[in-house]
């Protein structure tokens, strides 16, 4: 989203990719036992930072699930 604001253009393909990334983040968070505010924060984080936010989200999710299995 920040890239779209800086360039003042939103190519339809990239907008669809952004919406798909937000949907996938929400879908994965649906399974997690978190408060709604945390889920909304992560989806907005992915929405604002696009691919970087999506990568950070998956790293966080991997660490969280690994720690849950170890406990």
C-alpha cells in the first residue's frame, strides 16, 4: 500500500495480489488462538507493507507454531 501511495498508481494485478495476501493472512490467523485485535493488526500490517509484511508474518507464524509444538 505504501508503494501505491508513493507512485500514485495501483496496477490491477498488484491490487489483486495484495488482496490475496491479506486473505491468506486472515485465513491462517483464523486457526490461531489470538484476540481479534491481534488478528486485525497482522492483516493491516500485511496490507500496509505488502510482500515484506507478508514475509514477516510468515516468519512470526512459523516461530509461534514451532514454540507451541515444543511446549
